[in-house]
C-alpha cells in the first residue's frame, strides 16, 4: 500500500463514507438482491442475520456473477446466505 499524505488521515470518515447502504435479510434470493442493487444504484449489499439482527456478510456484484451466474445456481432458488 502506498504511503498516503498526512492530510488524508485527518479527513473525518463521515466526509468520505457512502450513505446509501442497503441491508437485506439472509433469506433474500440472489435475484432479489440483484434487483435491489440495480434499483438503489449500489454494487454491494450487507447481509443481516435474521436471528440476531447482526450483519454477517456482504454480497457484491462480483459474487452474483462468479458464485451465482457462472455456477448456474438458480437465481430464484438460492439465498444470499450461501
């Protein structure tokens, strides 16, 4: 990793963070996830454990493509917790 100028380390996180956060239940299907991502204009969603309410993962566009589409998992049947 390149050394960053010191002024970058002084920028508050709130000034650079993304406020468009999407959270889905782990039971959501891959196709539901992809549709939400497209509608909200995001490239990833956080996955919430339905029992504890805690965030236990993330699904990215790449996950959907490589783990879902490329392996022909069945976009309507497979949930994002897999």
